[in-house]
C-alpha cells in the first residue's frame, strides 16, 4: 500500500506491482488487501492536490479593500494552484494593479520561502493575469468576450479531475460571458460570488446567469462575508483598527503597502471567498468554514413593476427589482441607454427593449425605504418617481417572477440568531474571526526584519 501511495513510482511501475498483487492474491483476504491499497493510493493522490482557484477582482476601483485581499491571497499562495487573476474593475482599476501587487510579493518571497515551500514563482502569477470586463453589462446581461472570460473558459476546460473555484470579488460580467460562450464549463466550475453591492451594480449580468444558467454551482454570498470585518465581538488586539499596528506594521514590502488602504484598517470584504476554499469542506456549503455557512435555495427573488412602485410595495433585500415603462417606439439599436434611474445619489442606466417598452434593474443592498426618480430627454420617461421597501431576510416571500434555481445554488443563512446587526448569516464568519486573523498573524511574523 505504501508503495502505491509513493508518487516517485512511475505509472508503469505501479501497474506492474498491481499485476503482481493480483497474481499472488489467491485468497479473499488478498483481494481485500489489493482493494485497500488501490483506495489508499487514490486518497493520497487527491490529498496532495492544491485547490484550483481563479480570481476575478475589481482591484483599483472605488473600494480599496481588494488590495488588502490580494495581499492576503499572495501570503497564502502556497496553498493553491492559482490559474487566473483577472481585473474586472469598471472604474479606474486595471490588470496593472494586480501586477503591482505581484511585484511586492516578489520582494517578500525569499522570506516566505524560508518558512514554507510551494509558493508560486512571480512569473507564473504574471502569466495568468488577464484583463476582464471594464463596463457593466447592459440589459441583455452580456456585452462581448474579454481576455478574462476567454481565459476562464480555457482554465475550466482543462482535463483535470478537480473543479475550478471561481472566486468573484467584483462584477460577475466575465462569468456571465464565459457561460454564454461555453455553457459546457458549468460542470467544471464552482462559483463563490461576493454579491451585495456587487450585485447592485452587476444586476444585469446576474439576471442573465440566474435566468439562463440556474443549474450553475453557485454560492451567492450577499451578506455573510461582512462577518470578516464587523468586529463588534472581537478581542481588542484584533479589531479592524488594532490589527495593523499589532501584527502588520514593519513587516515586509506588502506590510508597507497595506497602510495605504483604509489607513491599514482591516476590511478585506472579498477574502471570505478564499477562506472558504482554504479552511473547511468546500463541496459542502452547509458545513462550517472560515468563509461562512450557506443554505441551498431554489429561487432568487425578482419583482417586476409595470410603471412606478410605492411605499406599499415590499421587496427582498438583495433581490432584483425591474421597472418597466411605456414610451414612444424608437429606431435605436438593442440595449440602447435612453434614460437613467437615480437612487440615493447613484444612477443606473435604463434601456429601450423594443415595441415602445423601457426597463431598468436595481438590487437593494440593505434594508431600506428607497426612493427613485427617472431622468431622460424623452418626455414620457422623465421625472417618473416612486418608492419601495426592502426587507430581510433574503430571498423573501415567493413572487411570480422569482428566478427558479437548480440544486446547487446557495445563499446566506436566514436564521435571525446568525445576523450580525442587519447582515444575514454574518455570524457564520465572525465566529472564526480570531482564528483566521491569528493564523494570518503567524505569516506576517515571517516577514519581520532579519
């Protein structure tokens, strides 16, 4: 059995040894030993596999927490087979922001290697950096293929008996495009998406996926991730403000860089997706992990209003709201932006969908009484006003237009006792806050000055 588990033996040598055992196994006991040996060999081979991960990040955008998460990823890079690092920022961020972080990692790598083997070469990481979508998807949920979406397809199609974990830290546009261009990859990938505000902005891409690919293996994490940085129950030395001076300051080039983001205060709202694969049983979302615990959901909330909604209309937080309006028939290309929806000082594009019909989608990221107004040069679409009330927990009460999902779509646990403030399921992450932050502190100690 030990010989079969030995990976220094060639496949031919193992085959010859199995044939020998088969010949000598003249008793039932011998056959049992042979079966045990084969099982052990297979188990040992799988145990040595590193999880395959593919990161899609909006690093360099309006929220700098992705820089913190990228530093965390690089400091644990020995645990993973990193197959993709894709920039999907819709603001100023681009692939160069990822490359800049790899430059810092390269300077710290000699110290990391003194403590653990298996850290990837910087060149190998640079080779998997790609540029993804740089604009939100229109009403159709798709725009065009990108270097990032094509790379995702290429990685997913590898002949490897191991899933590709697609960890989405921003917009889900590249995943939507990849699924459209190569739907056969669904059986090869596992998606963990940090939704919430990313769902608010990427609502059209989400609509495409939920409507057309409900059988995707998907963790839709809209609120659970917030347990990573909500530290109301944390010991004083690891609060968001205290962690940097206690465990990061003065440690390596990545430590010097960390202070640039939120003045060093810990946020890293996307890191739970990595922690989920790193510590737990990823194929079992209902189990405990550093990245949260999730429940299967068979529907995702969607409400369609024909005309304006009012304060009497209730929707689920993190659900999709779609307003449709009548107007003049236009001779414009499909998915043309012809009006704007303004909510809370932020604006979303509205589209002409044909036959005198117009539509806009939105997803509230919190419990609120929301108000909106439309802006357009088209008289019928200008100045439309309304309200809505969003409530927890998601996905809320069933409605006729809900997305019907498959067997492997998972969401935040709705149990009231697992809420952290208004954040659904967040305690399934916050309960491990001390454990994962102190584990990270050990790695920061590796970067102390010699």
